[in-house]
C-alpha cells in the first residue's frame, strides 16, 4: 500500500499564530514546543523508530496498571487464567495503537488532527471525547502518583496531587521532545524500580492458586479481565501518531509498528502481572502497599518516588495529546496553554475518586473513558484504507481531501456506541447481554464491529475527492 506524499503547509484553520508555531529542531531540543495541530513539514523531521519503544514503554509502568492487574484476582480467577486474559487483551488493544502510530511519519500530523480526514467538521465529537478522556486519565494515574508523593514527603493527599499536576503540566507545555527524552531516561529508572518490586513480591504476597468462580461465571470473569486489559492498551490509540509526527517520512513503518507494539504490550503485561501476583498487597492503598512491600525506609522511599515519577511520565503524554485534541475541536487556544488546562481539570477528578470507593470508581472511569475508542478506530481505519485503495493524497492542507461534514463517519461513530451499550459491564450499568453472559464485557468488540458494518459501505461507495 502506498500514498502520494502529503503536501506541506498548514490546515484550514485561519490562525497560524495558534495552530502553527515553534517546533523542536533535533533530539535534545527542550525549548517549549508551540506547534499545534499544523502538520510538521518534512524538512523539519528528525529521529529514528527506536525512540517509539521508550516513549510507549515508560508511561505504562504505573501503579494504575498494577492496580488494574488486581482486578482479575478480585473477580475470582486463579493466577494463570487471569494472566492469560491480561496477555490476550493487551495484545488485541496494542495492535491498533501500533498501526495508527505509523501514520505520524507519513503525514506529520497527530492522531486527532488526522481524524479530520474522515470526520470533517464532525471531528469535534471524538475530539471532545478525547480531550475529556485525557483529563480522566490524568485522574486515573494521578490518583496513585499523588498518593505516593504525599506519602514520600509527609504531605496531605491533595498537596501531593497538586504538585504532581504542576509537574506533568510543565512537561506537557514543553512538548514532544521533552516527553521523548524523559521517557527514554525513565525506561531504565522505572524498569529497575519495578524489577525491585518483582524481586520482593514472592516473599510478601500469596498469589491465588485456585479461583473462586467456576463454569460460566469463570468465563465471564475471564472476558471482563481481558476487556479491562484491552482498554488500557487501546486507550493510547487516539494518541498514537502524536508521538511519531516528527519522524522522517522515510522511517521504516514495520520497525515503527514493532517498536510501538513491544513498548505497549511488554510494559502493560509486566505491570499487570505484578498486580495479579500481589493482589493481596496492592489494594485500594496501592502506594502504601509498595512502601510496605519494600520494607519502608530508604528502599520504600525510592519505590514511592518511582511511582510518582511514573505517573508524571504518563500524565505528561495525556496533557500533550489533550492539548492537540482541544485544538482539533476548533478552539484557538495555544498548545502549551491547552496542556495546562488538561492538568488543572484533572485535579478535582482525582480528589473525587479518592473520596469514596476507589476500586469501584476506578473501574467505572477506566471502562467509560474507552468505550468510544473502538468506533473511532474503525472509522479512521476504513477511511485510511479507502484512500490507499484510490491513491488519494493524505494531507490536511486543503478541504478537498477530507469529508466536509463527516456525516457518515459521525453516524457510524454513534452507531458503534449504541451497539456497545447492551454489552457493557460497569459498576454503574450492566447491559442485558453482559448480564446474560455472566458479566462478560464485549462492548469494545461490539463497538468496533458496529462502526465497521455501518461505515465501510458508506465510505467505500463514496468517491474520494483529491
């Protein structure tokens, strides 16, 4: 499959001062990146595909992933069965993320800006959802990072979260290159910290050798565990090309795919395996569990610091992609300011999650922030492949190469969510199909297939204008 080169220039925004701006010029250029959703021109690209492994590995080494891993045991599965569910779900979710990430080098554009090709003006809907999701992820991850920082420094919880949000907001302001450089360093630091946790775990935790659910209930718990793991890996899909848009067009796409796939899947499987093994230790008070597991003292303090740094790394990416999503909606807000806004709004959501049943609220937010993503992925994939089939140019410089209204994409997107509703299983709502299947949540699969069935005939029948 091949596309003609994407033309250079700016999108039809009418405001270069907001959507355009300064770009990093080379590895290590840590000045503030003002560049918004305007595609990065070919002559300004740099870097190699190897940096995609570290940028997708480090941000997943968070206690959010560890806590998510405990869910399989909490649902009554034994360790081997829960681990199989985690591996399968992670791989299914990581493949679309890795494929979408290869689009960045081909177009110089972020993922939500690229979605305008399919959605046209209707991109405001997935753009708003992506922005809200980035705020929600700030809370999901900042919950544990803020708690760890507060315990480490002897602060109240709210102050730990506030300092965490200030730090991640600053990184989001610095932008693309600062995030890549930090993730490269943190890959080694955080990997060492989590290896230390893994070494101590067998002496303190007692993994579930036998499950408490059987028959159809066991199948339902397996599917739900797999879906939760899938939701983690797939949650990066709307961000994917944001962190490859500065790579040269000539960058090997297979290498980009495999580096991203390995970065996402290896990290998520590793941290969820820790959660499965140490479910008896890592309860709602995950940061306290880390401190106790490492025996307190200096080693426990280093463990808490690693938890806080991991949250900082991950949430910086949330704020960065959230800034691009906010511009994609059509708001003429400078990208650095948009990153700050996402960090600020994440603060009260963390406090809300911490105020009551953390486990229940965590699972509900985790699932709900992702139910829209499979429909989005299906729509942009079909549109991309349709353009490949016709040889239409893939660029964002003119209105002629994207759907003016995006009505068909929006209809399919809404149909995908409607198709998912009967299959959902959360603490707030359980669909009739999920209830009949003993809790098995198949909503992500239903949403993807629903969008595919609705959008593919409409898109393939429409003549692509280029």
